C-alpha cells in the first residue's frame, strides 16, 4: 500500500512510518519540523527511517493548499493517516489561533486531497480530550461529546464533523481515533513523562496537578501504532442499521467510524510517577497543585468496538512501558551530550 503519513517526524507518525515500512508499504511522510519543541528530537526520530528505500520525506505545511493539492496529485495515495496537528491542551489556552491553521485549515486540505484523488481510506488522530465535561466512565464513542474544555479538544471534535461531511457527501471512508495519553520512547518534551523525568534527573521538584488524583488511560506507543495499522487496512464501512431517529455518534449511514484507542486500564498519576521513580532509581520531590484549566480529572477508554471488530488488545503494562521509556531517555540524552561535546 502507498500511504501518506502526516506528522511523520512526530512521536506517533515516526513510529507508524517504521511499522508500515517494516511490513513492505511505501510511505510518503510530511512534516513541517516546527519549533513547538526542540526540532533535534524530530530529526532523531526521522533518522531511524529516513534512509529506507520505500520512504520519502517532504518538509511542508499541511496548511499550504497548493502544495497539498500537488502532493496528492503526484503520489496518488491508497491510504492516508493524519497525525499532523498543533498538539497540547495547555498551549491551546495560550495560543488558540495556532490550532485553527493546522487542525482545521490543514485538515480541510487533507480531506480535499483524499476526495479528489480517490484515496481509499483516511485515518486521522482525534483525542480523548473531546470528552470534555463528560463524566460517565468509561468514555464511549457512542455518547455525545459536545462540551469541550479546550480549543484543542474543540478542533478535534471539529475534525470528526468535517470527516463525516466528506464521508456523507463524497463517499470517502474516514476513521477517527481518539487517542488516550500516549507515551513511550521519543515522546514529546512537553508531555508529563519527559517533564517528570527531566526534573527528577536534575534533582528538581515535579509539579503534580489535581494533587496526583488524576487517573489516565496511559497507552504505550507500540499499542497505538498496532491499532492504527489494523484500522487503516479496513476502510470504514457504513452502518446499515444506523437510525436517524436515534443517531449513533460513532457510526453513520455514510462510511464513517470513530473509535477510542486506549489501554482500557486507567492508572492513578501517583502510581505512574512511582513506576518512573523505580525505573530511574530516584525519588521525586513533588509539588502538589490543584486541577489545571482545560484538564479533565480522569480518562478511561471503552475500547469494546476496537476489540470486537479488529481483535485489538493493548499488551504493554505501564510498569514495563515506563521502564522502556526511562532506558531510552537515559540513552538519548547521553548521545545528545556526546554530540554536543564534539
């Protein structure tokens, strides 16, 4: 399969590209290499697969309408996975307009490219943040998500609505995946695991919001990638039993699906920190603070549909996943220090 992966130098996009290449797919990866965080990490991720004979890397913005139209026309993709987005809940509170350009305008360009070039399936990243003020647990895609608490979440919900419109009007199969707290080697420096690790290794206190009472459905990167690939290989079908009098948000009379993709096993933040302390062999000094604006107290993914339809089952425990991350973090930063010394 010839696959477009947007955000291919990102945390999930790079890991997905490697898996697709390993199984024999041709991957065209695009990324704008912006400086939202240290671009050196993107280059390090990309170095793992950039020289693969079936990989082509293009540095570009998905907000560039003409470049995106040419990209789709030139390459005639069979599948597309959109992992390019302005990420971060808290950053969206401080810099809301950055999310409009990439997450809305850029996504529209992807939809148009898929529509005009007969792409067989578009899979795109949504987020557990879409559940917003919902408190019913576990979070189900069959419940409405109409009360986001950050602009980031609102743009992800908007992506789902935009995708449905294209599925309905143009018969484009689209599948949205609501990711739940992805972690692992090469993750973003602004994510909790890297921030905690950096502080612990530097003997600095870590800030623990909601007094550590958060529960998160931490999901390891390899499990996320496995889920994406299984979904990509099966274009979204229409639901023949969809009832317009009782509309199911997760399916449609159009070829459209939305799934949760998570570990289905929420862990309290303090237990997550304890696993990290064990892996690093150091105890963290903790500064306990109240819940931050834009955050939700708990996330817990109902992944029943993904299990039933794709035989998806996350296999990585938080303990082992954090161990893997800690080992990578130590190695990566030693390498960076050596490069710097040269």
